[in-house]
């Protein structure tokens, strides 16, 4: 199936260069990471311009119209089945095909017959059992998909039922973002004020969407059947797939131990405490060895610490966002008129702001050296646990060198070196807006080989840089001022990027 994407808030049917390049690059990046996704065929730009207020802040600008050609087996979504919605008691709205169960039957026949032929064959004489088997399969696919996202730090940004594929693909790349500094509450969409689609909410919001799909399949699949499937299958499948993937990311290839879950959550906790770069810390771990002597351990700790947030970065991250007078007014209102407060402010955002202020004032007391030694201490504690776990791997291994080679290989094929960070996309967009598409091609080339051992990585970057050298000098000069190696921790200016 092909889909021309050209949608926006102004309802004039036009998509612009900026968002098109992001979608083009990201869907390809996801494909090469091995994550189910729609693909991008082409990205075509015209000379027509449209006016867009990117940040909804009253500063519109002219942008070039662009079309992305998306490719997938189908573009049907969970939301496609919501056309049968009965009248909503609050809004009076209803689906365009309310009471047309004949169409729902046709859609189910088409979806299952075409995309789940094994299920169609196995239950050809019992439609309820067939529909239940289909719902179970899409539940498991969705759980596995979101587990894959969590393992590369991918945040979708708008996970409503219309952005959930009926065959379990990543679909609709809007305000997505790969997480840089690990923060479980990271919000990639600048217009998601409540954090509904935050990184750590993705698994539960996808489950909620499956619940909405279940409602849309009634009466062809009774709710008591689908709700039971959702409860029994979703969390279990997510946790199983997530842990299997995390074991590979940590090179635990011999044993599956109960305590592995704890090791993973302690790793993430350490990453959170130290502001570690999600992608780069996982990538570094393949060069850790259980039998490092003290000097080599110190070297390794230094490398890890260089991937943690600096004092400067933390000050940017925790900078209070509300005007102090506005905050004190909100706090007074919360006390004096809780009903009105509930309408205009959320308790969570106020608490978050108070936490920011507290963190920010703590940071004022610290020096860069304090941060460094604190981070090294945290990492030393976790590495000790990791070392003990790696030694358990080796206990029953005949050839330790062969095991280590395999371990590194598995880690390097599950921990990408290159992901589409926002600042990398931004550099490519700025060059393209000046008529130079070579940077888009360079980035695409890197994203086609995201998994790199230290050696092959250098070759790919050099090749990309050589290609880039032939681009127009003027456009290059502008990008060069902002360019950083593609696998670096993001520069400070990247923290200011806002995607809506």
C-alpha cells in the first residue's frame, strides 16, 4: 500500500519540508533498527509555500510544501474501526457508519483474510473465535512493538487510536524523538502539556488504545472475551519481549536469571541519576570486561562519565519554566479554589515545577568536579553488579574467549551507535531549506547501518563526510557551525529544540 502524506493543523492538506524530512529519515532509521514500521519511498519538494505557526506562538513563517511517499502493507488503524461509534452522551457526536455492522464484518473479513491468513484458515467456521485470535495477535504485536521502542529510547509523541496500525507497525511520524539524556518522564512532543505520551507512559497508552479497539469490535467480538485477552496477554508479552531484548543489550546470552529484571532497572536508575545518554551508554557497555584491573576500570569509568550530563546541561534541563509570580498564584489558587485550579492547571505540572526549582537550587551549590565524582561513584556501584552477573555467565562456559566474542557481537547488533537525534535531523533540515539535500543523504547513509563495531563506524562516517564535502560551500558553512559527530552526545543548543 502507498500513502501520500500531506496533513496539518490548517486543514489545507499541505505538509512541509521540515516534518517531511523528519518522517523520511525516521521511518528508514526504524526499519534499519529492525523495528516494524511503514517505509519512506520518496520525499518530493515543490516551490509552493504555505504559512505555518510551528510553535503555535503567533510567529508564523513560510515553508515549502513537500510530499512523503509512505509504503506499508496497509494503512488501516485501530481508529479505522471507530467509524461505528454510537452517539457520545457528552458531545452528541457519533461515527459516520454508526449501526452499520455489515461494514464492520466486511472490514474484519478483509483485515483477517488479507493480513492474518493463518488465523482466517484456522477458524474459518467460527467468526467469534477467529476475531478473538486476531485480537490476541494484534495485542501481542503491539506489546512487542512498544517494547522495541522502549529499548532504543524512541518516543512516538502522539499515540492516539488513529496512529496505531492494525498490523502492528510504527506509523505516523510527527513530533517523535529519540531520547538523549535518559529521563523516564521524557516528553518529545512540545504540545503534549500533560505528558500523556511521555516515554514511560507508552506501554500503558498502547494498552488503552487496544481497549478502544476492543470496544469498536463489539458485537463481532464480545467485550468480555477481548478484555480478558488484553489482561492476560498484553503486560506479559511486553515484559517478556522487553527483558529478552534488554538481556541482548547487556550481552547476557547464556542464562536467563530472575534477577536480570532488577539489574536492568538499576542500570536505568543509574542512568537517570547521572543524566546518562541512553544510546551511548548502552553502546559503551560492550567494551566493559568483568576482569578489568583498577587502571582500566578507571579509564572505563571516565568514558561512561563523559556520556553523562554535565553541570551546564543539568542547569539547562532543570531550569524553572514558570514565572515565579505565576507559580505562587497557581499555588494560592490550588489552596483557595481547587475546582477552578483543576480547570486551568494540573497538579502534576505544578509538582514538576517545584521539583525543578529544588533541583536547580541544588545544582547551584555543585561544581563540575562534584558532578563528575558523584557520577563515577554511581556507575562504579552498578558496574560491580554487572561484573558479578557476567561472571555467572562464564561459570559453565568452556571457551571464554568464544563466549566474549559472541557477547560483544550480540551487544553490537542490539545497541545502535547511530540514531536519528533531533539535532542531526535539524542540521539536515536547515541544509535542505537552503537547497542542499546532501546532508539528508549523509544521514540516511549512516542510519542504514546503525549497528557498528568501533572499526566499521569510523569508515561509514568518513565516507559520509567525503560525500558531504562536495556539497555547496555556503550551505555547508552554516551547518558546520552546528555540526557535531553523528554519534556524539548532543551539543547544548540541541536542548532548545522543540518539536510540536
